[in-house]
């Protein structure tokens, strides 16, 4: 029955549908991608987050899908965000076009594993103590993420929703909560209903 329902939904969302997540997908920790220490340890919010906010990085739609590129990108954003006085990487997690999933802000991965708290983010004013921020490498105003990146996004959202008890209906776009941005881009924003549906199936 699960299979037939999945096929039905797969037909509805077309080419973006991906097979079940392969076992072994992991989140690359700050230590693994070579983060530097945060300027100050991110504040701990002692309750569960209630929402996931999807972002795009508004950087180039890079062809490089390698691990080395993913680690460089993570270090790049940490530097940029510390330069903005955010103390550390702003978002909790980052997904590259090569489908590498990386911890952003220090403490985000341990918090997710515990499932009972979050670290205060710096990804959306007014949402940083209630929402998990997920950055997707690329610019998705007109283009869509590659299938493998989409699959990683579904997997990460499903993992976050399960660990924290967040309903998939609470997966939103950055711009749904902040007027002064087009993030995560028109194309990706239009796919959020499909994202919620796929996460619900997981
Ligand atoms: Zn954003």
C-alpha cells in the first residue's frame, strides 16, 4: 500500500521524485569540514524548533559536485557570516549541489541528534530561535536544484522533522517570513508543496 501511494505521488510531482534515501547518508560536522572556532559559542535555545526554513545561497550553480568543493563552500560561508558579525555560520545546515549535507552553525548537529533543543541561528530575523535554517547551494530563481540535491533536501527535512516532531506543513521558504528577500528563489519556492509532500511520505 505504501508503494502504490508513493507511485501516485511520484506521478504528481514528476521528475523531481527520487528513490528512497540510500542508507548511509550523513551530515558532515563542522570538525570534518574544517570549521574554525565560532567567535562566540552559539546560544542554546532549550526547546524544540517548530519550523524549517528553506534558503538558497544565491551563489553560482556550480558544476563542481566534489567533497572538496563542499568543504570549501562551508568554510567560505563561515568566513562571510563571521564577517557580518553573526559569530559563526548563520544557518544550521547546508546542502551542496553535489548533495553533500553539512553542519553550519556549531552545535546544530548535536542539537538535532538530541532532538530537544536548537542553537540560535542567524538566517532569518524573527525566526532564529524557532526555525531550523537550511541553505541550498545555488540560485533557484529560474533553475531548480539538481535531482541529487533535491533528494538530500528531502532527506534532511525528513530527518529534522522526525527528530524534532515538526509537521511537514511547517517547511517554509525564507521569504514566507521575511519580506525583504526573494530567497529561496521563485523556482525552488514553487516546489515547496512537493517538498512537504515528499517529506510527509518519509
Ligand atoms: Zn534565505
